[in-house]
C-alpha cells in the first residue's frame, strides 16, 4: 500500500473512531456510579455491535477523577465515576486492519475549572497542529516543547513524556522499530516529516494537561491532519 492510499485508509479509520465516540455520548455510557472498568466494557460491547470491532492495538483507557492526571503507562486503581466528575477516554480500535487512536475528555456537570482545562487542551491540540503544518521541517523535540509551552502559558503541567506517536496498518509496533524516533518527544531530534527506515510516517498528536495541584487532567488525541484534509 502506497503512502497516499494508506493515509486515506487512516482517515477512514479516524472517521469511524469519531463516530464511535459520538455513539458513546448518544448512548449515555459515561454515567456516575459506573466504574472505569465497567465503562470500558460497555464501550467495548458498543464498538463490537456497531462496527464489528474486537481488536485494539493498545489497551482501552477510561480515566476519571484523580486518575485523569496519569499517563498511558500507569495501571491505577479502578475508580467510580462521580457526579460533577471529569473523565477521559483513549481508544485504539482497529478498523479493517487500519489503526485509529482517538481520545476525548468529558465533564459531567458545570465545574468551571474542569471545563476550562478541557477547552485549553482542545485549543492546544489545534495550535500544535497548525504549528506543525506551518513548518517545512520540525523535529519531535520541537513539537513536544511547543506543546509543553502552551501548557505552561495556560497554568498547567504537561501530563506525559510524549505528545504523540506514529500510526499505521496493524500492527505498527511490529512493522516499525520501537524507538524514540517514532514518538513526538524530548529525545526525538529527527524531522517528523521525513521517511525513516524507508517508511513514510503518519502521526497521532496527543495533548495531556494536568492542573498544578495535580487533582485532575484532560486529554485530547487524534490523527495529525491539515484542517482542509479532515
């Protein structure tokens, strides 16, 4: 599959993932009183019934309350969703052998600080996307540092050691080397827009902010595309 065809298939997978998240909201799955694991199970069943998805390229994540400050690698205690809570969902469904990676934050209630951090994360994602496409060449370190700078400007901590990674046909983790050059991170000094190991690379951009008191965080993630190509 050439790069152009692969990108089109990644866009299709992205649209399906977006539709899945719309159905999560429509079916009112994110409810107080349910645990994170229970909620993840409900999402799994929804994805299977609506899209035939049973394969995920990474673990299914539902984080609520204090767990929203924790990045991907953690395995925290299973919390119950509370009234007036904040939570985020991060899924990596595989649609017809193409990987998607999609993450969104939800605020149950009208807490202004939780609403603000969600808005700031979404705006930061758009700013990072625009910054990426404004450059002829940009390293992983440069884009990561820009994301951290936006977090600081808004009074937040950046909640992860990465701001994204490559995405591809399943399983990309076997088809590409496990190396920092395939992440948007401090250690990646290579141009994100160049091929590596003879492979064109397509990127997921992810933004994770945490409030300074480390009480809650917010997350937003999707395929890094120019606005006109979405």
